[in-house]
């Protein structure tokens, strides 16, 4: 009886999330939601084979993410489920539906990343934006190639772990060894698949860096730390949290030395080598810079994480 009530409760939650997502996405292209609902169904039920109780929760997570993403573009017309991502009113709702669905499904089912990436690529290709910028399909091709190569690495690694671990009996080991040599698997994995995945990522990085100025508003921000504050590990982690939330590169400069503000290690090494510096320079998109400026105005969170302004509420949930 209790199990039945749990299943009904989870089903109700899933249906509520689905309905909310459809309401929030009403202004989005009709097939955006239906396409990604079908993709979610295939990933959750057909491929992963989740039973109804687990599948219900997975569907709910996907739909809640879609709702929050589209609702953020509507400038939070409705109350968000978790924390509304930063968005502009002119952002594409279709892209928000696709990105939210893809990111959640890829997190829930990492073994399906290559399949999900192909679905995402198929959905976004030949869009108006992509048709106007030849660099976008090239970048997508580099990302897709790298992910497919890494997917092959995953399968071969699984093969070695399961069949070449030395835990099976000698007859089975000899039989498998006669079909596939372990040395060949290692050579293909290291010298072909991983090598070319790295090559695609390196070449794709140059494309991505060339694209960023066209699709971000790069600015320079100078902030000063109050005399009674120190940029130690906790406020540094908040800076990293802001940068990683937006996913665009932010460079931090401390007395002429530059570092990646998305890396806690890089940031701490740079700040630690110049502990007396009070002025910091950030370069990056206006969105993370706006939140970094707000963080410094709020005393870098040293009065307590709960004392941060509402615009930085996502840092409380991240912590």
C-alpha cells in the first residue's frame, strides 16, 4: 500500500512538472518540447530501462530544468523550481528547451552522451544563427567528433575492465585473447582514439575562442577588496562558482599575473603569491562580471552565505 502511494505521488510530481514545463514553454516552438520529451523517453525508458518509480523522477528532473530555463527567458514570470539561470528576453526558447534537456539527460546517463549529442546536433543544425555563421557548424563538428571518440574509449575501457581483468578462468581468457589482443585495445585507445579526441578539442578551442567575442559582451571589471577582508579559499570558491555558472571564460589579473577564474587552484596560487594586493582585474562576458562585482560589493560573502543578495542566491544552492 505504501509503495503504491509512493508511485502515485511520484507520478503526480512528474505530471505537474510536465504541465508546468509546457506552460512555461508555450511561447516556444511547439515541437521543441515534444521532440525533447520523446528524446527523454527514449533515454530514460528504452535505453536505460528505468522502472516506473525511477523513470518518473528522471522525467520530473528534465521537465523542471526545461521549465526553469524557459521561465528565465520570460524574466521569471512564474516562480522557479530551483534557481533560474541568467537569461535575456531575446534568448531563444527553443535553444533553452534543447540545452536544458540535453544537459540533464547527459548528467543522468553519461553512457548515452554520444547519442544525446547527436540528437542535439541534429536539432540545432541549420538554425537561422548557424546559417549565418560558418564557424558554428565547424565548432559543432569538432565537439561531436571528440565526444564520439571518447565514447569509443569508454566502451573499450569497459571491455578491458570486464573481460581482460585477469579475474576470469584461463579458458575464457585464452578465448578472448584469441579474438582481441589486449595490446591492440591499448594501442587503439591511447594512440588513436584519445590522440584524435585531443586533436579535435585543441583545434575546436581555437574556433571557440574566435567565436566568443561575437556572442558575448566582453568587458573589463576592476574591483577592490576592503582592508578588513582576505581573498582566501571561501570567497575564491564563490568567484569560481559564478564563472562556472555562466560557462564563459573569465580571466583574473593580480598585479600583472593572469589566471583562469574558473579554476580554484589557479586562482588560489595566483592570489596566494601576492597576498597584499587589494585591487583585482577581471576580463570576460558582462554577465559573470556583473555578479562578481555584486559579490565584492557584498563583502565577498564573508558575512555569511545567507547574507548574499538575491541575485546571487544560486551560490547558496551550489554550496
